[in-house]
C-alpha cells in the first residue's frame, strides 16, 4: 500500500524555523510531482509548495521563507520553513500526484493530487 507520513511539526516562536519531512512507502515517487499543503482551523486547504523533476513553485505567502526539496534515494519530501509567522500555524500535509509535472498553475489544486499524508501540526506563537 502507498503511504505518506509527515513528521517534524511542533511549536515554535515567531521568527523561528522548522523542518518537515514526508516519508513515502509502497512505491517510488521519484517520477511524481509532490507538494505541501496546509489547513488552518475553519479554513480551506491551502497550497504551500510543489516540486517536480524540473521546477519548484511556492505560494506567494511563503516565498523566500520556505524551501521544498526531495531526496529520491530516500523517497522523502522535505519542507524547510524559516522566519515563521503566526499565520503559518496549520496542519501541514504532504501530497503526491500521479504526473511528472503540472500544466500552468494546476499544482495549487488539492484535487490534482492522488496520495495524502495524515498531516503534522505546526504552531507558531507570537
């Protein structure tokens, strides 16, 4: 079975940093676009970042602060977060698509992703 497991969430003060990991199992995702989404209480699931073989894309709200990367040998996706703000507080989800890349800006749509992790809580205090 395919499984994505996030880790690394926690409590951090504003301005601090956290690194999230997403360990995939059941198949290789080296040929798949993968992304991070987040969802705050009472809000819609929000696109954060995506990575494919050829490019990365970020939500405007996290550009310059977050970095998405992957280690295909370990079948793991990462999200390095710095200069964290209280508005970054959310459950962060790892997701994988079945395509190598996205056309235009389709990567921001959660429905374009097939596999999802259970999420990890990130809380940023003032």
